[in-house]
């Protein structure tokens, strides 16, 4: 049954127009949001006051201002040598306002506060995108088409129906695909800069596995307000941030709306979702946070919790206890053997051909029978069956868990070849003795990724040159 227009809009707005949290929230497929297509370079502009990082080593290049400046879109911010215009900001604000109003119109922050928060989000997103471009990360047409097909399938639509649904709702297909392509770029960047650098030792897994037996079935539905610290903060900066957090908590205890305050003041990437993190497994939270949340009841506000990058305040919306489970995925695979040189080039070209065939409607099973070089599964249409944690290399397991049912991954290169994975469904199964170590490894890895992601995002934001040109948008960084 096809989704109605409103659910489609809500789903895709969450996917493309808002930024999911990286502070211990679940990490969905294509889980990075980015700015729309980069704007043209602009000269250094004059303003009464500049807002920039003290640790930045970059400044905009000085070039003559265009003679027709008065006819150009107003520039509200400079990020390194790129710009954010008033039109770009207005478009993003309108999209986020529409989503917030659909959730709870009474929780909308003042317009000036919303604009400042949205701009701060766009600045970080733009910095990420610039780094991805400098790193030479690219997204080819086949990858983009496959991502569109995955999103369409997740909404029970074909790509053509998805396009028509967006057009009917007044959304530009060109802007939609540009946003999606940029998000894939940043997703690949964070995989390269953060996820690939997280390593969990066997001793860490063994220690955590004993804890997991006690808390493995506990999850929290959370909201968060995060007050960030600058990179290498001074004692005065730490004190100021704590004082701000204390004032916010006092307002919350006095009855202020958590959603409204989170939207207005939180520095977390979840701010424009009212601080909503969703369901988080206790084992994927830092122990210092999990122990405090265990003492709270649904509806209660946590004390201020210091972390390596700032101060956190949580609201426990709900919690649930269940028998510890792990996620198994019913999987199918296409494997292309690849070494170096010509063999690798041929495998990459074949992978692109397979992606194009999938986009054209060819069944994964047919392509697996024709092209997969894994003899054990090719004859069965690539079907692997139910895969439990620990049965695949980490990079394949994480990718498989991130896929929606029936979605197909981008090509994944490993030491022995190139893989394309298809998820045919997921199920939760009780954790047995054999699964405890695998479940501990995955949850510990997820925890470490989220902590490193937060640190990395702060570092790149503080290292960028940022100049706020619109005086009404400066208060959040003063």
C-alpha cells in the first residue's frame, strides 16, 4: 500500500532536511545531512563584527567584490571560502519549521532563535562537505541512483513514484538529489575519518560482555540538551558552559518545555529535532551516563552530566526492559574477486554495471547467479541466509545492519574483492552464550564511534574560518 503524501514528506524531511544526532542516537542508513550545492566563492566581506574560530588557520581569499553586488542574494555567513546565502538559510528554516509544526506547533522557538540554530547546523554541514571535496571523495551516478532506489523502496514506492510525490509536494527534484549526493559524500567522509579509526580490543570486549549480561535488555527513549565546550577549553570556558547548563536545568525543573529549550539552546546535532535521540540501548551509552539514567523514572530530568566535549542534560521519555537480543539479518551477496591493477578496474566496472542493472529493475538474485564469484551462494541467487553478529567482517556486518529491508549497499571493497550486500529482512533473537561476545563488540564499537564523532565534529568546526555577516544571527556564537 502506497504511503500518503504527508507521510512521504515527513519521512524524507527527516532523512534530508534535518540532521540526526551523533550523540548516542541510532545511526540510520545515509545518516549525514549536508548543505545544498556549494555556493560560488565570494570575496571577503566587511562587517561590524566577525565571528570565527580562534584556532582556525584559514581565512577567505581577498578578491574584488562583484560590481552588481546589490542584485545578488544576501550573504549571511562565510565558511572558509564558501558562502551561505539568505535564500539557502530561508529554505532550510522553512523546511525545519514545517516539520516542527507538524510535530507540536506549541513547541516552536522564536523565529530569530530558530534561524540562528539552523545557521549553526548549516555551517557545520558545509565544513564537512568541504573536507569531503578536498579529500577527493566522489559519488558516481550509479551510487546515487541506488541510494534513490533504496529511499523509494523504504517508502513503498518506485523511483518514479518518489519523484512525482516530491514534485506534488512542491519540492525540487534537483535539490533533492543534490542534497542526497552531498549526504553520501559526508557519510563516506565520516566513515573514513571516524569509523575506520575505531578499534575495539579483545580485552575491552571481554570486560564489556560481562556488563552486557546485566544491562543488555535495557533501552531508553531519550531527549538531550548538549552544551558544547570549545576545543582546548580554558577553565573560564568550562565554568561558563556549566553555568549555562545549570540555568537551563533550573528552567526545566521549573516546568519549561524540554523540546522548546533543546531547539533553542542545544549545541547537539539533534537540537532541531527537539533534542530527540530516540531509543538507545543502555550498553551503547557511556557508563557514566547509563548509571545515572538507571536511577531515573520516565519523565524525569537528569542532573548535569559532564562529558569530554561538553555538558549533557537528558530527559527519560520512556524505558523498556526485555530479554537481551541481537539483530540477525537475512542477507544476499554478490562477490567480485579483485586484486590490484587491471583485475580491480574490471571488478569496479562490473560493480557499476550491476548497480545500473539493479536501478533498471533487474532482480538481485538474477545478477548474483550471473556475476557473483562466490560459488557457495551464486547458485542460490546470492542468498546467505540469516547472519548473526560476528559471522562477517566488521565492515560488512555494519553495512548490512544499516540497510533497510530489500535495500542494496554501495560496493564495498575489502582485501579480497568487492561486495554488494542486500538485506532481505531483520529479526531479533535472544542472546545466547555464543552471541554475547559479538553483541558486546558491536555495542562497544557503536559507543566509541559516537563519542569520536562528537569530538571530530567539534575539531573541524573550531578549525574552520567562520564569519557571520548578518548581525541578527551572531548572538548564538557571542
